[in-house]
C-alpha cells in the first residue's frame, strides 16, 4: 500500500489517544497542568489559554492596545513574510500594520530596514520564527528595549527551539504558543499567551474571565477532528484527507475575523501528554532537519535557509528556496505524496485584505520573492530515512 506523507503534523500516540478518551469520560481537566508546563518551560510568570493561537495573539495585542490607550501609538511591526493569522490578529485588535521586509537567507527581519523605521507610533514588534527556525531575537529584544516598545515573541511554529539555551516564546515581553493541528505539540486547536509583564498579565486575566466557551456543536466538531487526525495522519491513511481536504491540515488562508474563545478543556490532556515528551518530539524533528541540511547543497536551482549562530531549531518543516518557477511547480504538484509543500503563497504586502490596514513602506521585494520560491520538506515522526533520501534525490535531479 502506497504511503502518503502529510506536510506537517505531530502524531498522537495510542496511549495519548486512549488517555484522552478516558479523561473525557471521567471529566478530568488538565488545563492548569498544561499552563504550568508551558510557564515552567519558558520561565514565564503568567499564562493564558485560548481556543486558537490566533485568538491568543489577538487577545494579547488587544491588551497591548488597551495598555497604550492614553497615547497615539497604534502600529505593530511584523515581518512581511509570516503566517497570515498574525496580520489578521493585528487588525482584529484594532491596530495598524507596519511591515518590515525579511532577509531571505534567514527569514528573519531585515535589520537594516528595521532600523530605518519611524518608531514614533509603534507599540510593538512581533517575531516570526517560521518553520521552527529562530529569528534574530537578541537583536529584536535589544532594539525593542532601546525604542521603548514591546517585543512579542511568536513561537507558534517554534516550540522548544532555543537561542543560546533560551527557549523561544520567552524573549521580550510576551510570547505566543500554538497547539493547532500541524504544530509540534497539538490538541488540534488551542493557543497560549505567556508574559512576565504585570500590566499585560492583569489585562489578559480580565479578558480570559469574559471569554465564552465553544458551543456544544463546536466542541463536538473538535472531538471529531481529533479522531480523524489520530487515524488519518498516518502515511498509509493520509491519502484520503490529502485528496479531499478532509481536515484542512496545512491549509493556508487569510481570515478577516478572529474568534477569541475559551480553550476547550476536554482537549487539554492531549496537549499535556505531548508537552511531557516535547524533547523527544523536538529531537526527532531536529534529526530530520539536520539530515536534509547535511545532504542538500545550495546551487543554481535551490538555496537553503541559514541557521543563525547559537540557535537550536525545532524544524516544524525544513524550508528551502527553489528558484525556477516551473521546477517548483513540478515539485509541488508531482511529489505531494512525499509531503513536499509550500505555505503562505503571498507576502503580506501582496494580500489585498490587509492593504487598508498598512502604514509605511509597502514594497517588500525579498518577502515577495520568498513567497514565490519557498518549498518545505516534512520533518515529523512519520518521516523515514528512505523518505528523506527519495526527497533528496528528487531535489538533486533539479
């Protein structure tokens, strides 16, 4: 039977799935344990759960806006190539977007352009850390401190990655973690905002108290999603959802509205169980990422993304750039069964839905080029060495 790899995902063990069903039957709630694990890993004083990662980001940015309601700062700097939900969260929090182009070699913010930005109305800067590769967070942290603005460390795609031994999500004033499907630790959906900033913690605490729970119908849908995810992420079963968009795994779209709701407590035991083995999950992904890195060589057809010094990536996926449009199309259309895929087909500067919310420089040529050339390779636990060797051979044939 032919195997079909998903582009991303974190396999749920049978013991975790069985334990989850048992906890639902006995109505056991693991949300506090989950929060303590997340805060403990990141060394943060306060943590708050939301129904999605983008919901957590929206609530955090709304708190930032409220904290600055007495001044005229209403802009948030975000990388021009990042997850669309970051831009959507800024908009839904009632703030404006100021884009910064990226360095295509690292996918981090272009430091030279960043230092040319007018910070007079900027309230915060958000990192990206795409695909588990850390941005230059020490630089961003120092710059934010010097400019008197907040740094929000978006670790949604980089849980357990480190810089010089320090976990991503702990840089700056607040961090974002995601438990959505496809992330290193998953409960199919969910997000956390963590902070050591007392004022932000107080505002977020008040916001969480007002949140509505998901309806019974929505919770039933999430239950079904977990069951589907557990059975169909396996490469011998994934071909069905991959061909009929059964789960939406890996789907990329811009959402105008962001729902900010309570985290469904019945999902918490799944995330808690995976948090307890996060080092094992990360080691597997890192091993696969390094395997690609050692075997692949940058050439006229492809360019590898550089790891910054002192960083320990988590490799949610392994990204690279394919320069020829036809070769890239052939890879993405002809080798889907190997989990070869792409994400964010446009830079934020090219997404029409956010155009009216942008301030400052709108041309971001590096981000636009990366969006047209990015290809990602799978690194999750279902990937075998034979899969990686075949993918490496396919890329070599370019």
